[in-house]
C-alpha cells in the first residue's frame, strides 16, 4: 500500500494568480520592491515555480502587478480621508479641505506602509500610464487621478484661479511625495509618525497657499 501524500497547508485550488499576487504584496509590505521575488512567492503559496509562469512571465511581471496593487491601496487611504471630512461652510472651503485630505492620506499611508509606498512608484512609468486602468489595481481612480479631480473641484468652487490650474497636480504631488520620502527614507525618518503632525500640516498649508 502506498503512503498517503502529505497534506499541503498552503495553496490547493482556486485563483493561483491572486494567491501569488497576495504573496508578492506581503513581500513588498515587509521589504519594499526589492523583496518581491517570483520564486519566493511560489514557495509561500506552495506550488512549483513553473506553475507561476502561466500567470506571471517573470519577476518584473509580478512586480508590475504588486505596484498596481500598492497604488490601489494608497488610493484607498486617500479616499478614506475624503470620506470622513465634516461639512464645510461653502464649496470653496470644502474643496480646500479635500485637497488637504488627499495630502494627509498620502502622507499617512507612506508612514504606516513604507514598504508598499516604496513599491507603489518603483516600476518606471510615464504620465501616460500613471493613471491607466492597469495602475488602478481595480480602483475607479489612481492616486494621481484623485489629486487631479480635487484640483479641478477647487477651480470650479473658486478656490483656485483657472490660470494657475495647469500642471498644479505635479507641484502638489512633488511637495507631498518629497516629505513622505524624507520621513521614511531620508534624514527626517527620526520624526516617524510625529512628522505627520506639525510638518505635515505646515506642508499642506504651503501647498494650498502656494497653488
């Protein structure tokens, strides 16, 4: 009589692509983009390496998918901040508050999930793909689209002069992304989450008034 094969406690059936992607997301969460390795994903899921190639041609393909998932999670953080805003006195005040909420969500995500934040922008992409469906990770809007929409709302509400609107998203994005990077990887990392208080508030003040 042949021996009973050992029971596998990991992946057994169903959506292998999703299982590999989830493993890649956890690797990115723990160690950033450099930690995303296709062979390690198959080991964690419990399948032979060759099984992964039906879903991801190579490590770069998995990293692309993890990047999109990280951007979708970042978009969730931004949308959550928008969802809890209290009523404002008027449309202009509401639009300004929405801009600040988007920035707060971005900074908070960077500090809370530095591995995913690093991974979200680790795959080279130009502006033509930064807001493409592939970069939304199943979300309605990518992070850049959320910021763009909020700035358009500011113009409509009279909180931002129309002549100052072109490319304003790049200025706001650069400022907030810069602080986020300094807080998690640069000389400001000693501030940690405390940097989201005074530093974050003052930066968002500067962005709002500077636009």
